[in-house]
C-alpha cells in the first residue's frame, strides 16, 4: 500500500521471504480499495501485508466466504487508533485529565493562539474522515459551551506543525491525530478516553455525517488491521511461510519509532526494513524458524 507503515512492512516481508525462505517475492504498489477488491475477486496479488479491512467489510466478507482470501494474523494488533490526544508532559502534570470531558473543563490549559481567553481544539484538513468526526465530537461534547474554538489546521503539515510547536515550547495542545504515525513516534502523546460506551449505530447515523445536526457523544472505533493472503498462495506457500505471516506483528509504538527514524533520515521502505532487522533481532527472530533467522542475519 502507498503509505509509510505499509511500505516498510511490505519491504520487511520481501526481505524475510526471499532471504529466509527462498521465495521470489516482489512488491507491487496498490491502495486499500483496488488491492483488497482484486484479491477478493481474482486472488491476486498474493499478500496484502497491512489491510485496513473495516474500510471494505462487505468485500472482505464475500472474499473470505467464497474462499478467495484468508486473514492471517495482524501486523498491528493495536489496530488503527484515531481520536483526540494531548502531549504526555501535560497528561503527567494533570493526571485528572483522562477523558475528553476532563479536558473540556480546562480551556486555560489549551489556549487558543488567536484568543487566549478560549481553549483550542486542533482539527485535521478538510476532506479527511477524521476531520468530520472531530467537528461532530466538538458539537456532541459541547466544546463550544465549554469555551473552546475548533481550529482548522488547513493541511496535514499544518496539523503536524501545531503539535511540533506545542511540544518544543511545552505548551498545551488537544486535537485530532491517529496512530501508528511517524509524528507520534517522535512526540509522545496520550489519547483521551471518551467517557461513554461505543454506539455503532449512532456512529454511522451522525458522528461520521458532516451535516448531521444532533451528534451524541460516542467512542471512536479502533480500525482492524490484518494481513490478507490470496487462497491459491496460501496453499502453495507452505506452513513455514504462513506461520511467519501469522506471527509477524509489532506495536504501534515500535512502528511509530521506526517511521520517525525513516522520516528523519529520508529513508525508503527498504532502508526502514533493513534498519529494523539490524536493530530488533530479538523481535523478528521470534517470527521465523531458526534456519530462516540464520539466513536473514547472514544477508544483513
């Protein structure tokens, strides 16, 4: 897939399969919808290492029901995590702030740069799903009544820049972000809890619909991320390869730190994969057979 975490994990799979198991693997660049649809309908490509399956639940269900694709473990068991975050230094200084509601009691801790008498909640750019949900949460949790403004950061760079600036000055910040990301690998942030039970029907009805006027407080669902394998490949790959794909996983924190290193070093997915293999032998050796581990180590 064409984003940083998926790029590094596919390069990691390529090196491990080729060097450790004698495969002849190559990478083809895809994106969520076309890749998963193609696997479910045609059984190709062979592997989607980081598939965000909640984006296409019906396609994935049909593909698995009809025996064209199989889910094999998860590269990111923490899942894709979206929500409102605050810097760790602020969470440490104010241990009473655990939920969105707790943060909204303290506009003075999150001053709006335009009007310091108010608090600011930073949102993503227009066009993102997370931006819509944050605007709906702003209404649902009555943030305006609590003395907060909703700040449009204008772009991904604007959103990142607002966090970096707050961190470097050790100032208050609250707003939308997601993990795993390079930025959260660099700046340690704490996700606020919601203080309410998740309501999937309400989520679909209003929390994700921009022009819905009466959103209710809700919990942001965690996105499920799995490795998808085409059925024909699963049958010819052999148990050792399938065992590797089932075991291969890392935490959002580990991946975030790796992506932060890649960003700082302008590293490609292949560079990132090699760096991970050199620096984290205790992690990846548990995913592979001892014979494969020896071969991979020699290749480094």
